[in-house]
């Protein structure tokens, strides 16, 4: 779980907080996975 939190922290630094739904999913690379 700790490693996952570290990864989230890195993503927050790169893309801004992931918790915000306003972030385009395509920019995070998740769009293909969700379809």
C-alpha cells in the first residue's frame, strides 16, 4: 500500500491531484483501459 501511495504522490506532482475529476483521463493514459 505504501508503494501505491508513493506512486500517487509522483502522479500528483506530474499531472496535479488525481482526485480531481476535472483532469482529462486521456492525459493520464487511462482512457483506453476504461473503454
